[in-house]
């Protein structure tokens, strides 16, 4: 099963978007705008399939986590823990 494409985001009066709460000057926010994510979507789409019925992991998420894991020299477990806690990840 292929990953699902992200639906267009809609503003909600009572729930601000995460992008509105983060500092747009943060280095990782700036880096996100410089990366051509379509390359990962196109080239890596078949590398992370799902055979259990659950949608596949988006290639963009995998690429971003692999970059962060390498850049900050983290183990798999530390990367997952940091990803859950840090909104910039």
C-alpha cells in the first residue's frame, strides 16, 4: 500500500497550526524550505511499502528523520524519542 498524500491544511479558529507556533528563523525550519522534497517522494516511494494494511510511511518523513539522525548522531531509539518531543523535528 502506498503512503497517503497529505490533505491540504485548513485553518481552525480554535487550534493554531504548528507552523504558526514555531520560530520561522530556526535553522531546521529554514532547511525545510531549501530541500526539494519531491525528489524523495518520487525516488523513495517504493522503498518503504506497507504490507499490513496500514498506510506506508511517507518518504519525506523517512528522509527527514534519517537526516536528523545523522546530523545529531543519534541512535534509532533516541531519534524516535526526540521526534516525539521536539516540534522542530
